[in-house]
């Protein structure tokens, strides 16, 4: 467990460095998306091939929907990043998703307690609350640092972002459970596959970003 935790921390540091370079250079962002998108699709196809082994039409339709979603997600992220203002907002929400994941992991390990859902036995109610607290706190602090003003609505953005991340996480946990897989892959040491790392972001980022635009 300790060895796996070290791998997880080291991989997380590397991923944060990639995020930093992606923020300062759109070409890096584009290259990262060119790697993340196809690997995510391959991992998703692997799960649906197991779950819908005898239901080819259903598998085909679900795969097409996911392909369209991933394509939209990457296009949305890359296109809006050409505006510095929108890029800053996107990365604030993206890091809020990261904060949600860190909060869930930290609170879950420290406080443990009742399980959140049978879908994912490792997730606890304390972890879910930790995700919300970390997200709301992080988003508020970043906006305060940038604007020098405390904006109460940012707490709502952090809340919705965190809840969306957790829903996305539970959705892919459900698919892994149905396909009898512990992880979607082994591309990221200590984390598993690409989808194990971006599952919450796929829903949390667009939801949080749209919520920020609507409220702001």
C-alpha cells in the first residue's frame, strides 16, 4: 500500500507539471489531448466489449456516444483555450476538479466511515464531503487571489463542480464493476488507466465551467 501511494504521489506531481505546461502552451495542451483522447476511448471500448459482449448494437451506440462526447470535450477545451481569459477560467475549474479528488482521497483515508455507494466500495460519505470542502475552498481562494474580492457564488461553483466530478467518478466505477475490472488500464503508475484519472473531469469540467459562466 505504501509503495502504491508513493507511485500515486509521484505520478500526480508529473501530471500537475503537464497541466502547468499545457496552461502556458496550447501546443502542449493539444499533444496531451491527442494522447488522452484515444487512450480513453480504447479503455472505454475495453469495458463495453465485456459488458455488452452479446449486445453488439447497444455496444456500438454507446461507443459512438462516447466518441462524440470525447470529441466535443477536447474541441471545447482546445478552442476556448485560445482566449487567455477563458483558458484561465477553464484551468481554475480543472484544478477545482483535482482539488475534489484530493479532498475525497484525503478525507476518506483519515475519517473513513460509512460507504457512499455499493457501486464503489472505496468511496465514503466523509470522502464525498471532503471533495466538496476542498473544491469550494480552492475555487474561492483562487478567485480571491485573482480578484482580491471574496465572491460567495464561487462556493456554489465549487460545490457543483465537485458533485459533478463525483457523479462522473461513480459512473465509471459502475462500468468497471460491471466489467469486473479494478482499473480501466495501467498507463498511469499508482492510478491505473487514463479514465481512472479523468473520469470525474469529463463531467466536472464542462459542468463547472458552464455554472461559472451562468452565475458570473
